[in-house]
């Protein structure tokens, strides 16, 4: 079965409005590896505000607390986790009627922090929850 590919168009007002992205589900191996690294980061950061039901959900629970964990992690760890998550995102560029995709480049593709946060949240949902976000 092919991995999910979820389209995302920025609808929020701002400089990124209308930009289009594709989020591709990680392989099960990569998602599990990332989940383990996030759980380790939680321990290293002494992240303590996790409800017991989230812990019992395992990887799926990460969708609930993922961005909070990244905020609590050291800057180096948070940067590496963010980069791994964003590696699953491509931007769609339309030029002279041709649509092309390429991996996102944070330095040039984002004008609003809120776009980055929304994309990270959606990447967590695609990879670590059982919810379908295609209709969002």
C-alpha cells in the first residue's frame, strides 16, 4: 500500500496564503525511529506534562504533544526533530502553468511562523495519529 500524501494549502491570512504543500507519510521504520527519538527527548528535557492516556497511546499520542515536546527539548535536538519532520514536506511551485514539487527550504519558502507550526502539526497528525486530515 502506498504512503499517504496529504495536500495542504495555506488559508490563513498572511504572506504565505495560497502556498501549496504535499505532506508524505514516513515509512513505518522512520516514524518509529522518530517516535523513539521524541520519547528520548521528552526524558532528556524532563517533560512532565503528559497525560497518562497520551502515554498509553504510544506513537499515536505523539500527535497530541509533539510540538510541546519540541519546545521543551534543547535547541539542537528540537532543530534536528523539526528538520526530520519537515523532510516529509514538499512545496508545489507553479511556474508558467507547470506545477513542480521540491523539498521545502525553510530559508526561502516560509514568510510566516504560523505556516511552519501548522505544517509541523499536520506532519505529526499524518504520521502519529489514526485521524484522517485530508478533509481539513
